[in-house]
C-alpha cells in the first residue's frame, strides 16, 4: 500500500500573470520543470535561512551576492575572492591558484591566468581543501 503522504497532489499559488510567465520562462531557460524549479527554490531558501537566519529572501540573496570573499577552508586559508572583475582561489596569504592548478605569488602573477567564474573557483577551492 502506498503511503498517503507520497501521493502526488496539486498545489495552487496566486501570482500575477507576469510573475507566472517569468517563472515559467526562467525554469525553461534552466532546463527545469515548474515543479523542479519550485523544489530547488525551496531547498535553496531552506539552506540559506539555516545558514544566515530568517531574513526575507531578497535581503539574504543581496547579502550573498555582494560578498567579495568566501572562506572554504579555514585551516589551510583557502578562499574564493573577487579580484579585478573575476574570481580567484587564494591559498594562504600570498598565493593564488592558476588555471594549471599551480600556486603563484598573488602580487607577481599574470592576473588573467588566475581568473575563474564563481562556480569553477568554488570547485577548485573545494578540491584543494579535500572536499572535492
């Protein structure tokens, strides 16, 4: 017998047609169904609120978006930092990771060789911290 709590049900939300269309378009751009978008949104909001508190989502997302440095591993001093228009992976006070995975002196580096997008920088930082 199937648990009644596992049955699929319909949920109705009230929103403007403009918001519904924007949500539908965004989900399509991301390759998500509306249901998947809803589930991912709820999971994201839960995680953010668990970590940062119950402030309104707009305030929390603004706080995250304006951060210029994310600590990934305190013991090894690995962080992802915003520098001159891109993200770098900093390891210790004087070193940054380049695109070959080697460390370079932060002040004596070919800057573009150490630039990453945010997701790639986090992937590299987590791998270097052993949390790949």
